[in-house]
């Protein structure tokens, strides 16, 4: 069964460092998303990406964040200068279409900023 | 704006008890509704979905009916098992409002005791 793959599963980084979280969406999907979940809290939308550009972003997704689809398979989230409050589980998701189609989520990357 | 409200947890039940987790939503259009489940240490998995009013989604003994008149999508299961212990998230996606993102509720933790 096709699945969304995220790497690494856990990343520890020092405050102020740059991190790149990687995702391989399902191959025939066209819509890509990043969400995050601070420990014990709700799943929050960060950004959606379609046709090689951001289609929507939340207020959390400030200038410290960027996304890229560097080739035909990877979808990355970069945090330029990490803060303690960026510590969270980051989920990548993809879907065939927008809105009413199912989003498939990866297993998540747990980011710990120390 | 669009939102999802779930009942507060945790919910603790004995094995074979009946489960209801309430979910209500606010949406400007006609959203699709989803239940996702997160088992300990894992990512989000789609449990069931419904894309229009009066649709019933079902999977693994869980059911939820899209009720437009009460803007609800309550999750039910007739007889829970210990293996159902997880966090359950209600979510919506409303393409008609011009957004592709999924909006999640806060999650309800279910603990089933043997």
C-alpha cells in the first residue's frame, strides 16, 4: 500500500540552527501539506502546496519557514533558525485532490529544539 | 471561519462498552468530514470519512453519520477493545471556502481497560 514517508523520525537541534524535514509523498498525489502537533495539543495546519507553489499558509508559517519540492519526489520543510517553541511533531501529508479527498499522513518527525 | 469542536477527554471505558465521541463543526460551505486515529507513538491514520449530508462512514466497527441539520459527525462503536486505545481526531475540509487545508479538532484520548 502506498504511503507517505518522512525522515528523520526524530531530530534534535540546537536553538538557532537550521533544520530540514523531508517527506516523500505518494507518487500520484498533487497536493502536499505540512502540519505540526505540539505535544498533547491539536494538530495545526502550517502550509499547503500545489503546482509548485504555496496555495495556503497559516499565521504560524512565518518567514522562518519555507517549503520546497526540489525534485519529482521529495517535499521539504525548512526552519531557518529554530526556536524552543518549534519543538513539535511535524506531519507531512499528501492527497490526490483538494478538499474532499483523503489526506494520507506520514509517521511524523519529532523535532526537539534544545 | 471553519472550526471543529470535539468533546474533552480522556474517555475511559471498559472493554466491550459503547463508545461515543462527539464532534460538531462550523463551515461556510459543504465540508467533507473525517475521523483520524493516532495510536501511541504513531502518525495519523484515516479511520473513516463522509463527503455529503446523511452519508455514513464506517471502518473497523466504528461509524459516524454526517448530520447537516445538527452540524455533527459523532464517532460511535458498539463494543470497544483494548486495542482501540488511541487519540481520535475529528477533521473537516471545505474546498468551497477556497481552502484546501484540513482543520482538526483538539483530539479525544480514549483508554480502554481490560
